[in-house]
C-alpha cells in the first residue's frame, strides 16, 4: 500500500506539508514518496492528501500504476486537444 | 463622484465580520482621506512616485490550492511575462538575503511583495517566515502579498502582526456560477472540491477576507482577470461590491490565452479581450484615478523600478558573493526617501499637470468624471508611448510595453498600458519577429500616434499602413509634454476637427 510520484511532477511542494506520515521528500529531479511510510492516508483522511492537491494529472500513481488524477480530470482539457496543440507547435 | 473626507477610518478589531456593518459612508465608492494619504506617495499606486521608488517580489511560495483555467502549473518559461511565472524558487532565508542585498544596492527599494509562483497563503510557513525576518531586519520596507483569497480569513491576524502594507486579492467573480467556469477545483478542508461548490467556497472566503482586512485598516486592492464571454458582463458588479466592502482599487487585467501555454482557456479557444474592450471595463471599474493605470503586471520575481527588470543582477550566487552592511544600507535608504519626498513635493508645488486637477485635495474621484468637452477643442487622440522613467526613451523594437495616453484639450491622461512582445529568444512558443510585430499592431490599433525613441524602417511602414503614425521626434522628452506637443501639432494642422483617417479598426 503505497503511492508513487513519477517524472511529470513539477516540484510544486503542494503535497509535502499535507502528508500525515511525512512520507513525501523534496527529492531531485522530482519529489518522491518513501514507500515504507505511505499508508495511502488510511485512518487519517478520507482522501489521499497528496493526490487531493496535486495539480498535475498523472503525477501520482497507485500500486497498480494507475493515475490518481487521470488526464482531463483536473484541467478539464480533453487529452486529445492538448496532444493536437503540441503537435501543431512542434510543426512550426 | 465627489465624496467628503471621512476622518474615522474604521479600525475595529473584531466583532463585525459582515460587510453590512463595516462600511461607512466614506468607504462606499470613495476613499477616506487616510487611505488617500497612504497611497499618494506609494511606489505601486502613485503615478508620480512609481518613477522614483523600486519594488521587488520574491518567489518563496510554490504551492497552490486552487486551479484557474488561465494557469498551467507545468510552465515556467524564461520568455514568459505573465504574472505568477517565475524562474527561481527561494527559501525564506534566501529571499530575505536577496531582499536585503537588493535594498542595499538599490536604495530606492521600498516594497517587497510575495505573489507566487503559487499562492502565498497556501504556503503560510514560507511566506510568514520571510515577512517575520524582514519586519525585524528591514522595518523600513513595506511588505505586500497577493492571494487568491481562499485561505485569507484564517491568516488575517498574522498579516496584521507583520504590518502588511497592502494585500491584493484576485477576485474574478462574486457569483459561483460564473466562478465554476473559471476555477474547476479548490483544495479545501483536506479534500478536492469541484465545480460550483468549489467556486461558492472560494467566493465566500474571498469576500470574508476582504471584509476582515478592511475592518483592520489594511489596504486592499482587487485584481480581476477579464475573460470575454465568461465574466465581462459580471465585472462591474464585482467592482461595485468590492469597493463597497472597502477595496481602494479594482484593477482589471486582460486574460492572456494562447494554445501553446497549455492552459484550459488557451487550448479550448477562449479568446483574450480586445484592447478596446479592456479599456472600457477598466474605465468602468477603476474610474478616473490616475493610480494603477501604470500597473505593469510585473513578473513575480522582478527587481527594480516598475517595468524595469533587474532580476538578472541578483541571482543567488551573486547575492552570496555580495558583502552587505544592512545598517548602513538602511540609513542610505532613509536619505534617498527624504530626497524623493522633497522632489515630489516640489513637483506638486510647481503645479499640477494640466491633466489632473488637484484644486481640492480633500476630494478623491473614484467614479469616472464626466469631462465637459471644451467648446473649441479638437477631438481626443489615443497615443502609445515607448517610455522609461517618464521619458520617451525606448526603441520601438525593444519595447515590451506601451503607455497609452489620451491627449485632449484637457491635457494628457494616462489611461493604461499594453504589454507586447519585444524580439524574443526565438523558441517555438514565441513565434517569429514578424508575427510579434503583427500582434503589437493589433494591440495598438486604436492608437493614432506612436511615440518612441527610434524605430526601424519596416515597422514604420507597417504601423503607417495600419493607421498608426510613428513619431521619433520627441526622443528623450518627458512623456506628457511630448504627447501634448504632438496633439497641438495635429490640432494646428487641422487634423482634429475631422475624424481619424486611415484607421483599421479593431
Ligand atoms: S497517500 Fe497520504 S500517506 Fe501516502 S504519500 Fe500521499 S499524503 Fe502521504
Ligand atoms: S503536488 Fe504533485 S506536482 Fe506538486 S510536488 Fe507533489 S507530486 Fe509533484
């Protein structure tokens, strides 16, 4: 039972002070979760604190590799729309 | 609207949370004399003073607790000049060292702000540690903070403790239905809250925070982002309410939305406001006060006089190498301030510029004044000026912003400023110089004249074709004098009794 922060994290610090178990570390190149400390907030909060404030879709994943905030869930931007724009900008 | 002086600025500490009982007659739609005195020489709010004083922001607050559709937390681009975008995150200790170093090198330094890159009050330990140290080590420096307001009510007491000079709250709406189209979620009481419910909490906290600050006599400025089709029709209502609750200024800023920024609005094709739309709303909301029309939406880590960014001189490694005598620096600052105050007083004694009437200094005009057209006058003309330090001093191609003046028989009136891109480093997000020029012309299309120090051959032709007359004849002259000289010339040439010619309308 532990979550993981992956490379898309932007090191914004929002999650770190919220963790009830001090599991989150301000590591480089991106923040990380000490697996042995993370309880997925069970017993402390109804919702995992890190995943409840993280602004980046996909930055935090569960034990099965599933994003806690899947694409489109926070920004409201359909993922295809973003991919299209990135392709357009690259083509310039 | 003219209002009498109200001496009794409320300083009630508590007991009166609701705005219904906090506002006195003097606060509604106007400023108390006490507030007017505090902003008259304020480096951020006084048009006179901002040429002489310097301010800086330190980036100590990375975390945010709400999402706005005009923001993308992934981006931190060096070519970017949207507010809230910074490159170097500092610890409180580093921020304090930087502030003291800058204040020693630039003795005009008088305001330190914390605005981001996230929300300062979502990072209370870092923000208040910075304020605490500075209040102790450099008590002569004014402290200010910008916030989305969500956590404001619970931090008002602490803000008072450090004598915070002014607080800026970004309030885009007072109606949760409008808010739900701007803010998709907030983090509140240990969970993420979405949609209308989130917007309702945000609106409530913002309004409560505003009331609490007003009741404690802290200056509050409200910023709103103008989003066409979302809150444009709603902003006059926002303005009315925040002023009634004691905000001394309501500043309307344009949405900046482009697909390559990766924001919701940018990607979903939400357009930015046209300059004329922005102007109309600024006139409706900010009124005729000369203050803040010079607001530059400065970068959150900008150092220097407003609009002049000296941040590169003060990177962390350079600060480490600096040897600073804090006590001596404070003495020098005091001398510089005394000198500036004397200069401002002398300037006022020489008489007002024709644009501003200070005939009755006890009265502040908050609503737009109806200026009666002088019988013989030519029509008013909008002019864009590439200025630095109150002088026509900038090359057109280097200008990152233009001051917009309205010249008329009544004088030169600063009505705003427009940010543009100068030639930028050329990565794909910036576009090439040609499209930058096109966008600059778009931004200035309602101006008839452009004053700059110098201008290249090609942009000259493009501006002329768009009906904007470039003018480099007043290089290094004082802005208002140059503007009026051009207007007088146009009047003498008979151009001002006929409508503008050759204009390509926005
Ligand atoms: S899920 Fe909870 S315990 Fe685990 S890292 Fe996130 S905040 Fe900490
Ligand atoms: S909140 Fe998300 S993006 Fe920010 S530091 Fe934590 S994991 Fe990284």
